[in-house]
């Protein structure tokens, strides 16, 4: 019989995998919010690490359901992706976090320039195993160069 810690580990992995699948399959922002994020919308925090002058979605903290929608809208205005896949899930049960490695080919829409990228999500979960905190680390230099048409 699994221990409570093993049950939590399995639930966190299941939730993280479903969340990542939603991004890989370009699920709508509303569906991502309602299916994967905490029901306590003021607790939602989204932050893509980087310098804010490099891209409009970097280095800013987006809060709540409206912040999540704004982040996803800004990213989708700038970028498209293909071939997104995830691996190497690291689960921290006491912290209720999952780190996951992602890979995809991104395209800066206004310039049409594309690059292959490896990125990391760190997902923090509430006690219902729904995402409360969504942090992203990615190749901000490639995004900047692509946005300028300099790749």
C-alpha cells in the first residue's frame, strides 16, 4: 500500500504531466486556467525569468486569473511553437513542486525566425494538486535575437 508521501508524489507528477501536455497541445488559455490552475485565483503567480527589456513577457510577475490570461496572451502574440515535449520531472513532495525539462522549436511571429530551445518549468501546487505558481526559465537571448530578426 502506498504511503501518503507516495500518493502525493504520484498526484503531483500526474498534475504536472497533464499541465505540460496542455501547453504542448496548445490548449486554450481558458481551459488551462479552469483545468489546471488553483481555484483560489488570487493565489496564481506566473513569472518567466529574464530581463523585461528583452521581451514583453519576461521579468514580470503576473498574478491571479487575469494575470495568467495576460501572460498567455502576450506570449501567444509573440511566439508559436512546435514539437513541444517534456521529460526529467523532479518532484519535491514537501515543497509541493515539480521541475520539468521542456524542449520545443519556437518562432517569433513578427520576424518568422525560429530556434530550438530547452527550457524549464517549475510548478508549485496547492493541496488539491492544482498549479498555483508557474515559473519559466528559457533562452532569453535567442528570443531577443529572433524578435530583432538577427538569428
